[in-house]
C-alpha cells in the first residue's frame, strides 16, 4: 500500500509537464536561496497564487522544487563570498570560504550539492516511511526541551572558538543581548529599541549575517589590502573535480549519514528550524573526526556536514506538518497554506485519502534532490568563476547586493543601517580575533532559551516544582547529558592530546 | 521676471490639477502591505484576494511584507504613507486596538488607521484534548476555583486576542489560571497537542484542523460556530465575552472618502463572492463583509470592552 502510493507519486513526478515545473521550481529555489535577503519562504509564498490554477499535485511538486533548491542555493554565496544565503548555511561558510580562498571553490560547491542531495534523500525516505511515529516524538518537545536544546546549541561555542574560549563566550553573550532587542516573546515588553518603533521587530538574522560575515571580508581583504581579486588563486573548474569530490565523500559515509540524521531530527522538532541543524552537525563532524584540526581551514568534510544537515532539515520539518498539520519551519507554514487552499487538511487524511498527492509531493522532493546534485555539480563551472571577477567590479556588486538584501528581507530601511553598523563592528572584532559565528549563534538561540525558560517557569510554578518540571523529563535528561558532555569535551580532547604527546615522547 | 515665474508655475500645475480631478482612481499599481511574514494567514488571505482585486480595480496589486512587533511595525509605516489610496495594509483586530493600549508607544494610534473593510472573522475558542478530564467549561472553572493557578492555558502572544480572552474569562468566572504564551499559533497548537498545557486558546481554523483530537469548551463568537455547531459559546454559558481575530484592510489617515469607497467596494465584492465564502467556511473561518463605517463602529465597541481589562492587568 505504502509502496504503491510511493510508486504512483513517482509516476506523477515523471509526467513531462510536472518534470518541467519541478525543474523551474528547483532553479527558482536556487536563485532565492543564493541571494541573501530572499528566502525560501518568500519564493514559496510568491508562487502560491500560481498553484491555484494548477492541479494540486503539479502545484505541490513545484513548491517542492523551490524548497529543495533553496536549501542548496544558500551554500553558493556562503562558499564564494562568506555570506550565507539563508541562516541555515552559516556553518557552510566555516570551511567553504577557506576552500574558495585556496582556489578550490569548485570542490566546495560540488561537495555542497552532493551532500545536499544525500541529506535530502535520507530525510525523504524517513519522511515517506516513518513519519507518523516520529511526529509523535516531535510533540514531546515542550518548553524545557527547547530550553535545553538552546543551551546545548550554546556549547557549540566552546569548539567554535578553540583559540580563546573567553572571547567566544563574550561574543556569544553579545549575540544573546542582540536577540533581546525588540518585543519580548513573552510579556510583550518592548526592550532596547532606543525610541525607534521599527526596532520593535527585533534584529533580523539575515541582516546580522550579512553585516558580520560579508562586509568585514570586503573591508579587510579587498579594500584594506587592495587585492585585485577576491581570492589568491584563480579558479580553473574541471570535470575531474566532480569525480574527486564524490569519491572523497564516499570515503566518509558515516559523516554524511550522521549529518543527514541530525538535520532530520532538528527539523522535526517544531520550530527549531535549520539554523541550528547545520551548526550542530558541523560541530559533531569536527568532534568525531580523527583530524579535527582540518576544520575551519578548508575541508570539504566541513561543507558536506553543514549542507547535508540543512538539506535534511527541509523534509524533516515536513514530518510534523504532513502528519499533524504543525509546520516545523516558516517555509513549511507556506506549504501548509498551499495544502489548505487545495482543500487538503494535513493529518491522517494526507496519508490515506490524498495519499497520491502527498506522495507526488514527497517524490517531488526526492527527485528535486537529484536535480540539485546535477545542477550544482555542473553549475559549479559557472558559479565558481564568479569569484574570478576582479575585485573592483565584484566588491561594489556585492555591497550593492548586501544593501538590497538587507532591505528586501523586511522592507525596512533601518535594517540597512543596522547591517552597516554590524559590518563595522565585525571588522573591528575580527581585527581583535573574535569570530562572528558565536555572535550569530547567540542571536539564533536567544529566543529559544528565553521562551523555553520563561514558559518552563510558568508551567513549573503551576505544577508546584519548577526544578523537577525542567529536569525530570526523558528528552530533557538526554539533552542535559549532551550539554555536560559537550561542555567538558574540549578539556577532554586537550588532555588526550597531551597524553598522546607524552606517549610519543616516551618512545 | 516674477510674473513670468508665476505664469510658468500656473501653466505647469494646470495639467496636474486637471489630471487629479479627471482621472479615475485607481490609475496605477496599488501596494497591499502585509504587516506579518510570508505564509501567515493574513498573507494567504491577501494572496487569495490579489487576482480578484486586480480584476475589479483594473490595476496591478503588489503584495509586500513588513513584519515585526506583532504587526505594529507595518502599521507604524502605514500611517506615515501618503493618503492617496495607493498604499494600503492588512489590519487585524484585536491587534490594532490592544497594541497602543498595552505598549504606550506602538508607533501608531488605533484611530489613525482608516478601515476600508473587514472580510474574515476567526472566532477564538477555549479547548482541551479529547481525553482531558474536563468535559465542560463548568468542570474546568470548578477545578480552577479549587486549585488557583494550577490550570495552564496556552495561547499565542501577550496582549493578543488569546491573552485578552483569557483575562476576560478568568475575571468573569472569578478564577485564576496560568496563561503560557507562545510566539505564534502553530507553536501554541504543537505545545497543546503534546500535552504541555492543559487547555488552549486557539483560532477556529486551527481547531477545525485538529477537530478529531480536541474538545472545544466554548467559542467566543456571537452565534454557534458553523463548523462545530455542538460547541457552546461563552454567551450561551452566561459569559459576556466576544473573542475573535478579524482580518481587514486599512488606509493611511486622511485618505479621501471616494477612494476608500472604491477600495471598499472591491473588497466587499470579493468577501461576498460565494466561491470565496465557501473556501473560507471549509477552512474554518467565518466570512465577514463589514464596510468602512461599520468597521469603525466595531473597533470602538471592542476598544471599550478591552480598555478596562488591559488597565486592570497591566501594572
């Protein structure tokens, strides 16, 4: 029955007109993902009115293409110009941009495409065959779980800032503080707006990303050092790179698989979204690797870990949506709207009465993943050459795009100024050897931690014991254990390294 | 020289004057700003109207987003726009009433927003899970009376429609319950279905969507809610509480009455379109067709009901 529906869905996708819709969707998605300031959510919302006139299956297949395309597209600017196209690609910059600077942009782009496709594949299979039980698990996430998930996310800072943990945590604190700007999620108090009503909206993540990641790079390298091109080496794309990268990734099956699973899990916890998925996955890849020192200096393993996770997050966030009608991410919310407009109510119906349409959508996601790997691999010839454009043309073009992107995200002029201020702060702080990642991590996690904590306190007080409410729950206990492990790990790793050295010296 | 300048000025302004008096509004694209993010219910509604608005008004309608502050950032922008009718925005009750009341400086005042029309109501209901021990509203109030603060009620936002309904009901029933706000209805429903709260304040469309898992103790509508006719209303149980999220469109202060009227006609034509009404009902909404003047009166009435509640609970 399930297999039948899946095969029927696949047939639906292979109808030539639907294939075309899917391809157009993937292409649009890549463009929306690649341009900072345009998001997958916006691409989907723009397309929803067009899907009215299509059959439900065709419409959903096209939406599937956009979603999957965007999850890859955001890696392109992350790799080439150190600017994640969407927040989900932050961790892609850690190794993607260093690779670019070594003249290996094509390697990174292909790794991103292949890992994205693989992550998508794994998560889609999980979505197709194991969604209902997982959806139940996703409901077990309550306020305490979100709080501990946020704290676990913060422990990533300790490994992101190996040189100086104090600097890392200082930056993280700044991020948490920035996340408090605007209306309090609980209580509705207006904080730190300095009299600008526009600031009630808080600080947009993408604006901070552009400011902290993209502008300092231009200021330091291109303007500061008057470099003629963005990278030291010109990039010469070649066909053999595709084969090399795929082979290299096949040698690390555990890494890619683990990343895909992490992405799926973070995706199906409603509301967690992909922003954390790639960070957590990158962190775990580095932790379990035999050569953690390679990370951050340009390794395709880092790019693959991040991209496999954020692409797996997309189908993951559809698990609670399709089974329970609860959107796990903003793009999923748009897809929910599209389903409702076609008269399909998420829930059990989707897997029985509307099974053929549902599986056409899921198979659309799957086939889109393959399209992404093809477009990404061969597109890398074209994309990677962008970085060869002389700085005197490229830098102004990038600055223009950053202004446009900061404005486009919320149609707010103040966001452009915020972006510039962050750019200058980012420039100064990178001179002082602060990495921007902990700031952004704090900004992402702040709301989770705050909401989780305050809600837990309220619910805990109602139940009579706040402490017991926050700790004595199965998932909470696991997350607490992970926090402790993650916090202690750097010291453990150091101790192990020292011991190894001693052993070698004894010999 | 001076005379020459005056003549020049008059000559150049003549076509402008003539233009404004002769040309029919609208003659260029209208921007329809949504003060929430893409994909929300306000956005979906605007997307549903967009092609029909274009058909009836004969010009392009551009939907854009200005999210933030629960809508306040978008409305603060709206009141600063030129009152030409070419920039309109989605407006929501109770947001536009409660924000200025609760926040002091929300960036706009309720009276500054000129309502064009309201086209959709979403009654708010108080619900529990099917397997809950509370079979009726009176059982819940009875329990809450004996255990003050022990009942947790989820909802979306602080000083929102859900929050004010919670306060109004607690006050009317003489009970204390704990309100646990979530940022957004989707998260609130997830938390409720996961059993992290005992009851939830939710919009009718969400309750319809999860019909098989929930028991609605009472709806905040005047008449019984058509999709779930068996669920009582607060009124029928003796509580004078009206709780609803109403969606409409508004224009900047000072927009000429004839232009408001043009827009109003188009919106009402869509709102009374049988096909659109059918779609709305199916998804768990109540179609509305409230014109500009009627909307103004409605806003004032609701404001009178809410002002004392906000004053009492906002320390």
